[in-house]
């Protein structure tokens, strides 16, 4: 089964996440027809990268497992705002991105309604909102294939997507001295490792979570600013949803682990787990399961 091509492309200069919920008066069988038409149009647009995920319970092929979110540690919490459909689009031009968002709403309006829309993208030469170099790991197609794609079975070619939206407290972080900021991140502003960074440094917790150089997860997030809110739309792809449990527990400090220092300055306000089926799925005849609230 062919995976969605958008999984192989990092977010461009302009990125967005759209979260949609099934309308009360819409029939569930309409959902597949609607999102298949949406995926077909967006994936055919030159210069636009699209990844579309569904609530896992909508896919008969998906295993039924305990909910990943909400999740709580000793000092922070990752809430759940799980919905039915997640669309991530990215482009190197703002107009193309805005066109894609208009098409998402136009093609889904009779079946789905908008719950969340986050627009953002690369800051300058690839820095996050705190001013640190970001996107230092650029996975190859083979790395994406190994880390993000289900290798076999009914879900071969699919990918599990984790979405978390963080609000970042730039004022509080900015009150730290430069060296203290680097100790929180575990890197200098230009991306060099800080050799004596403490165990709670973000880089150490990321490595423990499987999202670092060992590439158990492929990060697809981007910074954003809208309505006065600075934040990070964190999106990642993995071949196995169990990796997310390990990842989130490592960041939160579950089971006696050290909590990520970055969570003092970034608060999760929403999130959900989605399954991006292979591209062939959008043309298959079977129907999704009944939706759950």
C-alpha cells in the first residue's frame, strides 16, 4: 500500500493544521466520500504537501487500544481534544496554503465542521519562537519509511499521527539569563549541544522519548502566532502508537523519570491521536466505523 506522499516532506515555510468534527446531521458513510475527494484535490495540487488523518476508531483496520490522551505527570498535563479528522498542509507560498484551507472548508462543509485551525510556519532561518535553531534533524525518505510507516498487515503504509498544541510563555522564558535558557533547551541558540546540560534539559528528554537521533518518531511540527497566542503545533508520525506513550511519559516525568524543563514554559492545551491511512485507502470501497464523540 502506498503511503501518503506528504509524510515524506517536512513542513514548508507556511504550514497549517485543521481539525474537523463530524456534523450531527451527517451520515457516517458520507465521511469517506468527503475526505477522499478532499485528499484527492489537495494531493494533486503542485507545491502543496498534505497529510490527512482520522480518529483511529473510524478505521475498521485499526486496533482498539486504550486512549493515549489525556496524560498527566507530576508537574504537567497533556489534555485531549480528540476529534474526527486532522489535515496538515504545508507549502512554500502563503497564497497556496490559504487556497488549500479554503478548499478544506468548501469540500467538507456538509459533513464536517471546523473545530480548530492553526496557521504558522518557519521563523527566519528555521528558529522556534524562543529563538533557538529548529529543524536540525532532516529525515531521509528511508528514515521516514522505517520510523513512521506501518510495515505490514492491514495497515501497511499507514502512519500514526500525534498532534499537540502548546502555548508558549515567551515572557517567562525571556526573563532567564542566556545560559539558563540554553540549559533548559540543552542546545545553544545556534544548535550546538550544551555538554553539561542537566537531565531535565529538553534535548535529553526528547532523546529518552524516542524523538531524537534514534528516530522512533518523525517530527512535523511548526511554530505559530495567532490571536495573540504564541505556540507550537507539534505533529509527529510513527509506525507504532505505543512509541507515543513512551514519548509523552518521558516528557512528563511519569514513573520517576525527570520532567522536561521546557514544560515550565510551554503548556499543552489540546491534542489527539490520528491515523493517516495509505493513499490507496481513499479509493477503496469499504466504510468507516461509526464515529464516537
